[in-house]
């Protein structure tokens, strides 16, 4: 009764083991089986590697139940990390798209509000969370397309929200946490130009400050009349685009950071400009600002961190780009007193202070150490690979980076960078002694997995510019687009954006010689898979064809064609069948002998499929799609038993870890999701 059964329109043909091993003499018409999911079975998300550093103010610290917690977003998922126990992670999923802003309740550290972006023409919701209960308290919807900024009033009774560029309204909400209700009290256009930041006075629920492009306003909130009334601050001849706001500890002044690298101090009561500083402007725009435990202003700009005094804007400390990578977008003070800094390169740094012995009051504390606490890719991740038979680590590639991760802890073990290029695909050789990678410059590079040193390069493995898509347009990936290694480790098969499949002889300590070049595809090669005997391989292309190649005669054995861009292919372990997926939303079972379609599954209703992997015994397989889902399927039944949703954008690849205890999925949102595979004994039990 808890399942959503969508029965196939025709009787499905089971792809049983006997049907696979017995070679069919005659072709059977493919049976279309519609999406067939037991909706109560969810994949358990074990951990996530990633940090969305682009939202400003997207890194917060809170404390409840005698534990310190770090809150940040990864795409549409909120991550609650126990700072005292790194293994204690909670994933809060309620948003339908990328989270754009967050705000903590000033008096109840368990309450947090988060806003998101959505599609044009739709309302972007604000979710109020109870972090202790790990549940949504209420949902608030009025802003169009996106929510720009959020702020709680000093009492926590009211929440102010700013809409994005397509909305640009200030709305004040009454949030009743106890009764799980939220009601909009009043609203108004924030300014004639774009508003970017909002803050409340620290002592009064009647004063709101907003700032943006050529506007800095102090609002009077009248809850009785349900109105907000703005007063523009008098800035004289000064014109600035304000990016962030911080209210002073005495609640008399507000500090506004600007795109020109300076800070304006404005009186809240008189709405008058007081001073501007520092004397020497910060080279780049100020993107984040906070008060540290000494009352000093901490300014984040570009790839630098600057600490200035709030009275004279005197620079105390400056940390340059040699210690911080990426533009600083969030600064928060941890309960321990250290600063936590988030950047656009998806890095989180811990900045620790050391007392200045010449200052008995500690007001001139200086920076002691800057430590990288966590890191991840900051661009879409294109590929993931495990060493054969070893699940303790895996490798991913994104942009110019190849990173090797420890599976259990999620920590980065090794980073390999080739500047100004893009890595399209990676794989390990069978011994695990090489990380082979295909690059956008048409070269294959092999690195040592422990040292990261370059072992060899295959120059001009494929043409730099691909042939394009048959339907028109350009291919986003150029050069080498797919790799696979023979089970013996003696040969490497590469596919390129030029549509060619090439075989290379790998000699230890010698040159890498091209054995054959096979050109029949008219589109880029999206995936390659080696047969168990090393005598044949499959290539899936964007030209709508899958070709089985002989690695003895280096000719085409057979091919299948479809009205789709094939994005993935994988052999069944006994090589009697293979699976394919593509942009037509379907998974197709093919007979490996006569290349007949045995079964077609409608695997997604809204988006194309981008990758798949199969278990060692062939009992189940997994798929990922552009609808942000990861699905686990029973092979013989053709039924999706489990589905996981943790990404906020398209999932590009999914891999089953050796030992089949975990799944690893990667996506366009720069996150790496690690899923628990259900116990084999109870995986397909009927509930």
C-alpha cells in the first residue's frame, strides 16, 4: 500500500540468467517497461564531500545540545556538521534548487532560515528549519525566482527577506516556531535599483537596514499598521554599490562594504554618512564582512582577508592569496573564537588568533595560523573511478584538477593540477599503479597515484577540436573524452571528440605505441567498456550508435543505432548482454551476440541519463540522470527498488565501490555524494 506501482503496458520479458547465457537464435521485439519504482525505498546518504562557496554568507556556526555545529549548503542540501565529531553529519533536504542564502535565529541557535533560487516565473521558497529536530518548521513563499538575503530580528519573532533581481522586494514575515506557522506581515520594493543585503538593528525589532546598488536605506517597521517606511541615508557625493552590512556592537552605526574595496560607516539613528576607509582601498570588492571577538572588522575581498579597526579603519592584519584560494564569500566566528572563512573555490579555512604581547587588552590580536579545514571541486565534476578491488579511495576530475579521496573520511589525499586545461575522464590501471587521464588538449597523461608525478604523456592521442554533434552545435568536451584499460593492463583504449577509437600498447618503462585507430563514429565518444576477455570493447557515441569492436582484428563486429545520444554503456559480467543509456530517458538491454534489444526501461520521466554501473555478479545496476536522481535497479526484474536524491543539479556519473558497500555519484553542483548500498540479504525483500 506504500508503493507507487506503474504497471507496464505490455508483458515485460524477464532478462533472466538462462535467457542471457542461452544465445537466442531469433530476434525478439523489445518490450517497453514503464518506470516501475517502489517509492518507499530511499538510498541512504552516508556523507557528502563539497561546499557551495558561491552563496554569500553561506557558512554559519551554531551551538546546541552542548555541541558546536557548522552549517553550510551543497547545492540544494543543507549540511549540519558536528565540529567536535567529524563523522556526525546530517543532511537536510527540502529545497528544490540551489540554496542562495541563510540566516540563524539570534536567540534560538536551533532555528535557521534558508532561501533558494528557482526557475523563471516561479516562486522561490524560504524554509525555516529546526536543526535539532532536523525538520522544516514552515515554508514561506512570495519572492519570484530567487531569494537574495535573509535576516532575523533581535527577538527572533520576525524575518526580513530580500528578493533577487527579478523581484527586488523587501518582505517582513512573522515566524511562529512553536506553532510551525509563518505569515507575511508587509512588504515594499526595496529600492529603485537592486538591493543586495539586509540586516536588523541589534536591539530593536523596528529598524531594518538594506543596501545595494546606489542605495542604503534604514527602514522603520510598524507591526501595528503592518507597514515598512524607508529613509535614504545621506551619503553626500559618495556613490557606491554596497555588497554586505554589519551593525556595530553598540547598535549606533552600520558598516557597509562596497564593490570598490572600501567601507562606509553610517549612523543608524541620524542616517548620516560618518567616515570611509581604509585609506588604501582593498584591491578587489568586499564580498564578506564580520565582527571578530575583539570587535574588529574582518573584510573578505577577492582572495584576501583584511582585519581593520572599526573606529579609524586602521589595517591590523592582511592575509593574501598565497594562504587563501578563491574569493572570500562568507566569514563566521566559531564558538572557539577562530574565524571560519568560505571561498568560491569551495574551500573552508580556519583562521586562528594569537594575542599581541604588547597589547594588554587583546584588542590588537594578530593572525597566528590559517588552516585549510575542508576542500572540494568548485566546478562540475566529470568522472569518478575506483582502483580495481580497492574501495578505500577513489579519484575524481573537474576542470584542471584530479583529486584522490579517502572514501571513509572524505578527506583529500592528493591533488594533481594541469593549469589552463580540462580533464575529461580518468581511470586506474588494473594494478592501481597509474592514474590515466584524458585531457581537452588531446593528450593522455598518466600520473602516480601516491606521488602525483607525471609518468608519461601520449601526445596527439586525439584531435584537439571534435567533430561536433550531428544535430548541430558544439561539443562541450574536446580532446580525449573516454578511456578504458584492458584487464591485463597491456592495452589502453581511448575515445575522442573526433569520433575515433584508438588502441595503445602500454609498455612499462617504454614508449606508448598506437596499435590501431578505428574511425566509424561521426560524433564524440561518450563511453568505452572493455569485455571480460579483452578481445572486444564497446563504444557509445553522441551520433546515436554503439559499436562493438574486435581488439584482435581491430574492425567493427556489430553495431546498434538509436534516435538518441548514447551517454553510457556497460557489459553484464558474463558478457552475454550489455546495457545502454542516453538522452531519450531510456535504459536498453541488448543481446551481445545478435545486438537485439531485449528490454527497454523508461528510467526517467523528465531528463536524460548520463551514466550507469553494474555490480560484480550482475544482480543489480545503478543509473544517474539529469533529474538529480541516483537509482538502484534489480537486473532480472528491471525494477527500480531504491532512489536517492542528494544533488541539486544533473548527476554526471555513478560508480559502485569494490565490495559493493557504497555508491559514489558526482554532479554539476561540484558535490560528491557517498551512498550506502542496502544489505544484499535484504536488498530486494518485499516490504
